[in-house]
């Protein structure tokens, strides 16, 4: 293995998902850029994987499969409106083929941008192998399945955005069986008759709903409860509704997994069923117990980058690693494991790091220089730096603003979404309901649109600090929760208060009135506990 660099770059990005938020603009600005993507394998086929987990084996294909499941759920529950509808099945291979054709087409179009469609081949390069550090800011790339020779490259600045991979729990016998993770499940062309899903988080409940609604007999197996990290009220409501549709087993301990060539057998115990081992068989087994960052596989210690205990890259509030000139973001940094987090962080680094680097090399137009902060221009205009590391250390920019939390959503059915603190987290901090904070909860059924939909589940819950009326958090369970939460995101990002939500004009009778009603109830609780409330806010 060569340890001497065969080619040097301004910037190397490891990972083509969120990493593209850095690499593509950097190349367009005139910097010499290399992007590394190792791809992934499914059912014996290798995929280039450009676009990252979200495009290829995560957010996008799952939602393309989940939407038909939501349509089927509406059909199955249409009787409450007096509609005579019957679900007679789905052409599952056609659905999966359409999904794969769409995402593979998008991924391949990115690939073309580094091949025949590359208008700047002198400074925009793609490596399709596996990268490992062999020295400071020096990487050896090997194992390309697209014919690229092994090569050692280096750069002045490196951005680590290699993401994470599905976690495989340590259950006896499991690794000797052909179980699926979410990667395989999203390309499975034959719908299972019966499936065991081990896990109770976002991915497990989304894919469990998808297969279950479309016709698979799904058994959810969770060590504790479904969506256990969420607000207690949201968790209880979600599990209540989800359990009415699918078979949910909680409090499960897993003993052993076997596969006889045709079906899986899972030996387990379950608190609800008392002591003693139980055995369940199914034709498919899906493992959705979380993800592991790929940091440990990159040999980062050879370039001075430290890892946190669980394998995520150690970064500061500005996404700098422990090695000068190396940054990390997205799933690999582990702040929040969402693609919108990776996008946000990538754009943050583009603005605060990539543009200043391009300026230091004289690559920005006068108009673009005018957009840079004056202190950045002053710092970088003082003359040449002794090294790239010296320039990296001279960069000063504001830390990431995560004080208000990261919005999130679970695209199961019902949907769940939120931002900020949960009530459990507030109480863990010692805050007391009715003293330090108040809450307003309004069910979907208590609204005009909820009445029109004959809603029998779902609510909006908002948490407000008593002294300042600042919004501390919100969680929504129900129809279009992932869309509903967006009306609060700008309020929280701008440090808004309860009155900012109540002074808005809500279209009648749209779903957001449910959110407004929750805010009104929070206002009433503020009045009850004697908090200082402006007269305008008191008026109903």
C-alpha cells in the first residue's frame, strides 16, 4: 500500500450524500476537489451510491414505498365515511421497480457529472473505492468495483461525511442467517407473507407500516416500547394506534435466530407473555436497531482525528475535528442523524470555510467577496499563510446554532414530528409543569378539519416556558405531522414566543388550526398559573 501521495487536491470529501454540499460548489468555485464514495451492495449487485444513504437506501426510496401504504390505509379505513372500498392487493414488483428506477436514475445522473458530463475534469474527480488514512491528510483508496486502480491521494483540507451503516445487534445465530437491513428491504421485489421486524425506532416503524399496510403479516419486536426516545404522550398515542393495525410485541428479549433455508425462527421472551421461551417463524427477518458510524473503519487516528466512544467523529461547535484542516458533519459527526441536518451543516461549512478558502486563493469575484464577512476578508487579506493548517486555524466563524433543537419526523402511520425539548426532557432537567413551564394539548378531533376527517387519534402538544413565554418544544402525532411542524420551526429558530404563534392569522378550516388551539390552551395555562401575560395575549 502506497503511503506517498500520487495526487494532491485542495479539498477531499469522503461521502457523496451531504458531502456533495461541499464538494460540488468547491469545484465550481475553482478549487481542485476529490470526492470518495465506496458505494453499497444489495442482493449481489453493486451500486455506485452517489447521493448518499438518503437517496439510495433511506429517506427517498422509503417514502416512495410508504406513500402507497398510506393510500391503502386510507382505503381500509374509508368505511367511516360510508365509502365502500376494498383493497385487493398491489403489484409489488412494479412498485419496487419504479422506486429503484427513479433513485438509481438520480444517482447515475450524479455519476455522469463526474464522467462524460464533467465540464471541469481537471479539478473535479470521483473515486469509487474504499478510503483509509495512511498518514496526515493522506488517503489510500482501494477496491473500486468500477475499474479504478488503487491510488493514494492527499489534500490541504478534508471533509468527513461518510455517514453510517445499519447496525446489527449481537443476537446468537443472527449473523449466520440471510436477514435484511433497511438497505435490502427497500429493494425487495417479492412481498413477504410474514415478517418479523426487530427494532422500535424510526426506520422500524416506517418499514413495518409499509409492509404491513400493503399486505404482509408484520410482527414488531422491541426491547422496550416503540419510539421510546420520544415525548411520553406521543409515544403512548403512537403505540396505541399502531398496535391496532399491526402486531406489536414490547418488552422482548432475543435469545436466538435460526434459518432453515426457507424460513426464520426467532426464540425470545416477552414480558406480556410471562416467563418461558417463545418461538416465532417468518419468511423474512428485518433488522432495524439503529446505525453505526463508519468512523472506525477510516483509520482516522493516522491523521490525528479523534472519535467519540460510539465511533462518531469528535467535533467542536464549528464542526472542526481534533486535526487542523479537517472537518466532519452529517451522520458521521453524530449531532443529529437526519439528512436535513447534514444539508444544514454542509451549507454552514460551505459559507464559513469553503468560500474563505476560495477567497484566499483569489478565486472569488468582487461581487462574491462583498458577501463575505468583513472580519474574514481582513484576516485572509493579511498575506500568505505558512501552511494550509495555519489558514484553517485562522478561520473564525460563529458556532452552529442548535440551541432550538433539530426538527424531526417519523413517516410511519400515524406520522409523528417535533422540535425542541420533550416534556420528559424538561422534567429530567428538574422543571415542573405549571411552575417552570406549561403545556397545551389539542387533539385532532377538536378542530374543524379534524371533524371533517373524522379523526380518532392524534394531537398537537406545545411546551412553553412560564417566565419568558418562549416555545420550548412541540410534538405532533397525526395526519401530515411532518408538514404541520413547519409552522413552528421559524418561530423557534428566531427565538419566538407564544404570542408569535397566536398573532398569526390561520386559514379556516385548515389543519394548522389544531396547532393554534394547542397554543390557546397553553395561553390559558399561563393565565391559570399566574404568569405575566400581555393583555393582547389574554384576549380570546
